[in-house]
């Protein structure tokens, strides 16, 4: 919950980051602090797990998102190439 909310607030929390630039957001102290505060305020006894998950996501999840985006681009290129070859 908190991560999604903070991403929507990225323009204020990490103004130099794009809306989908998780690496950038994770590197900003203000964004990280806002997430920490949100987790502590809204997750109660599970806030420690939320904070740990956020740290793990920032370390590994962003890399996985980049890889998935790259695969998506490659897949689109293959589809486009296939469609173009059928038109010829």
C-alpha cells in the first residue's frame, strides 16, 4: 500500500525521478523516509516486514523490473518484425 501511494507522490518526494524510475526513487532520502513513515503509521505490527520488503525491493526488485521491461521491448520488436515480414 505505502509504496504505491509514495510512487504517486514521487513528484514531491523525488522530483528528479521519472514516474517509473524505481532505482531513482529508492535512492532519494525523502522518498525512503516517506515510505518508512507510512509503514510505521499504517502497518502496525507488520511495519518491520514492510520496511524490510521495501529495502529488498529497492535492492533487487528494481533490477527485475528493468529486465522485464527489456524483455517486453524485445518481444514487441519480434512481433513487429513478424508482422512486417507477413505484409511483404
